[in-house]
């Protein structure tokens, strides 16, 4: 039995919102435990753990948002697209928290030191470039903005997510400063997702030429 869009909007979206919020709540809970002297998982360097944790979840949600269209195509469950905007906005929110934790917890809101790091540390430069590309996508995510820009122009703007995701992958690989498996796995998943889009576009062009 097909699930209606109304049902997904009424029940699916609130459930998804709560699920996407869980990593942040889990982190907040462990910070409370750390401050109150309880057992926590923040390691001996809770600031670095927090920064990396938020960055990891930002990338995971970005990959999840990019995966929604291929999964919808392969499964035929087209209404899955209804969740893409929310997942993408959560990816942006976690990315902002990732930067905020670095600025606030690591640098104690020293903006001068922050901008010096952006200019001097290549992996931070790349990461900030990704956030800059994602910002207009978040700003124009509302239905009102889609109407104001027009669907065609809005869709072209949304393509900024692809170079942004590539920059995030590069940022992650550069940040670990050694060959580690997890960043390479994420980069591989991104390559598959982008490759799927390239193949789908090529197939679409072939079909148009055959008409």
C-alpha cells in the first residue's frame, strides 16, 4: 500500500526531525555528564572530540541527502524526495555547529585567530569554502524562495551541493593528516553518488536524442 504525501508530512517528517536531532542531544548529554563529573565518552580532549563529532555528522547527513534521489529512483519510492530538504538542512546545521565549536570551544571566539587559521591552514580553508557554498542552498531552501527564484534557477543553484560535498571530502582527508579508512570510505560513497548522477544524466541525454 502506497504511503501518501500527507501521511509522510504529518508523521514521517516529525519522526525524521527527531531522529536527525539525536546526535546533537547525545553530545549535549555527554557534555552534561562531563561537567557534572559522570562517566562520558568525550575522551581526554572533549573539545577536539566535539569538533570532529559534529563534522562527521554534518558529512554523514550531507551524504544521506545526496543519497535520497538515487534511492528514490532505484526503489521507485519517489515520495522519499519529501525528506531531502530536511536532511540537507540538518547537514548544514551540523556544519555550522562544527565551525561554532571550533570558534567557541577551541579559540574562545578569537575572530582574528579564526580568520588567520582560515587563511593559513589549507584544510580549514577548504572546509570554509564548502560551508560558503552550502549557505545559499540553506537560505533558498524555503518554498517562498523557490518561487521567487523560479524552479529552473533554483535547481541550478542547488547544484552547488556537488562541489561543496567534494570540498567536504577533501577537508576530511586533509584534516586527519594521515591515511585513514573512514575518510576514504566517505569519499568513496560520495564518488558513487556523484557517479550515479552522471550516469543518469548521460542516459537521459541518450533517450532524448533517440526521440
